C-alpha cells in the first residue's frame, strides 16, 4: 500500500516569530499543539479535528485558527488529501502587531470573506518576497500581516478564560520541566501530587489537554524546534531535548508539525521565498 500523500512547505518571513506552512496531505495528525497563534485557509478537501474549543469540520474556503498551546489533532475527510495554508505568529510577535494580551480566538473554524481576503493578500505579499526584497516590500508585508491579525482579533477573539490548577498539578508540571530529558516515573509524579496514578493522569489531562508524558513530549518538540531553527545540528538537538536519537526526533517532529526537522531548519536558514 502506498503511503498517504503528504507535501509540506515551510516559509519564513522577514519578521521574527512569523512563518507559514502550505500543506497538501492525506495524513492524520495526532494530538499536539503549537506555541503560536495559527490562522489560515482551507483551500481544497476537508479536515476534521478536535480542539479545545470544540469539534472542527473545515471545508474549502473556511478559516481555521488555533491558540498557543491549544491541543488539537487532524483527520482528512473521506481519507482524501486536503490542502491548506497556515500562518503562525508567536505571542511576542503578535503583541508587537496587535493587542492580543490575554485574548484568544473564539472559534476553531468559520466563514468570513473579509478575513479570507486579508489572508490571501498576506500570502500574495509573501510571494513577492525574495533575497532582493526592499524595505518597502517588507513594510507592505508587515502591513498585510497586521491587517489580517487585527481583523481576526477584532472579529473573532475575546478575553481568555483562565483555568487555575491546584498547586499539586503545578508541582508535577515543574518537575517535568526540570527533568525534560530524563523524567521521573509516573509513580513518583503521583507521590508529588498526593494522588493515585489514575487521578493524576485524569486531572492533568483536564488541565493541559494531554496526560503528563504526552504533554512533556510536546514540550520537548517545541524546545527542539527552537534549537533546530537556530542552526543546532539535528543530532545535538535530539539529544539535548531527550529524544533517543535523530530518527526519533524526525518521526515525532513530522507527526506533530507536518514537516521534517531538516525542512524546518533549511526554511529558517534560507533566503526569503
């Protein structure tokens, strides 16, 4: 049996903390998150997923969004390839563009012709960027990005509802972060929390959207992605972030982000395109 269709292109931008992904894929993606605001357009095919804001069914023309650290997955409708374009903006970059402090996108999928036009304009500006890009073209790109982000914030965001977890779950989270590459067993984490293993898994999942070790895996991936973008050799990044080897990082990275670590590194180091 042939593997499902999967093509991914990562596009860097002239602005720190901003990149785009253009994908055509029949793959399913497991539960994961991004450490950025994401928004884009479904161009062809269909996509179903679960998100922190409810079930998603995105069809051609729909706008799709995700909030930082929002757990979601992705399944193609009818097992057919779908094509979509996503823009990812880090919280720091978003703060420089529009006021999204303590705000989040309200719906994971919706139709909005004005927002789609603003995203199409942003990608058109992206297409005009290359290694010889002038300050005027960079200014036009930033203007288009600001307009798209601002329109989304104005029409489709509200104040984030804070979920305050009890202290024992914070202790577990801090323990995992302190031992990113060599976490303690579940029994030890349960002792820290003063819970049974089952209670810990259930409460942590309710808080973070993933059980403790799946959550830790996403933390490792985000840390590795930052190192890889900075030019760290893949094997070094894999070892530093607790992956068994470079192949292990490759599989987990692709499963969550759609592109390989090598693609991500090359895109972040390449001229604008």
